[in-house]
């Protein structure tokens, strides 16, 4: 997993909780890297899970809720860092449809070793939008937070419904509020 994912998580912890909390979770998580991440480095995704678990223990906030909150935070980072991805895009659904065939293509150019999840999506006749998330890593909460961050960014009137499919993939359905 790319180092930027780790460094942004630690930044969120510092902003939302404190620098002392960052130090505590780094110390208590038992991660191999010790918490020294470079943006372009690759790290074991289980380190992020250990950091989130340590934060959950300290705060009493459920792991899934923390990971989703991090997804919303990370979306804001992407908006700031990669404005070209958002240029000319007018809605969350229009943006979400660019992930697989545009954004992930560009990420792979920059980071060929990156292991990215895949997304399938389709607009439904009833006006809803369905995304199917597949990954070998357990980050559906992160995907949901990113989707929610996107909806918030575009100020769209959608709620997200989540269903685990038989094959282990996760379906996100965006429906009007």
C-alpha cells in the first residue's frame, strides 16, 4: 500500500485528535516500519489496520467508523493534491465513473507496483447508481468513506447503501435522500 495512505492517516489523527495520539498509536501498534513512511514507498496494508485498531482502542470509536472517516479525509486530500481529476466534473456520480478507467490508469503510471481495487459501476433506471468494489484487502469501509467524501464534495443528495455480495465483493448503491 502506498505510503501516502499511511502519512495521510497519521495527519488525520493529528488533526482530529492530537500529535500525542499519533505518537501513542505508533508506539502501541507494534508496526514493523515504526511509522516512518515516505509518500512513494510501499508498505504492508496490515500496518494501517494495526494503526486503526490502536486508535480505536484509545478512542473507543469502532474500527469501521474510523476507516470510513479516514476515507472522507483522504478524499479531501485527493481534491487538494490532484485538482485535474476534478476539472470539468460536475457530480459525484460523474466523478465516480472516472475512477477505474482514468484515475487508476494515472495512478498506475506513477506507481506501477500499486495494487489497486477494482470498481464496476452502472446507472440504474430508477436513478440510483451502483458501484461494486473488489479488493484482496479489507478496505470496504475506506471505499465507503471515499464515496461519502465525494458526495459531500459535490454536495449531491445521495445516501450510500452497502451490501456484501456472495463472492465477497461489496456493492455500494447511491440513492436520492
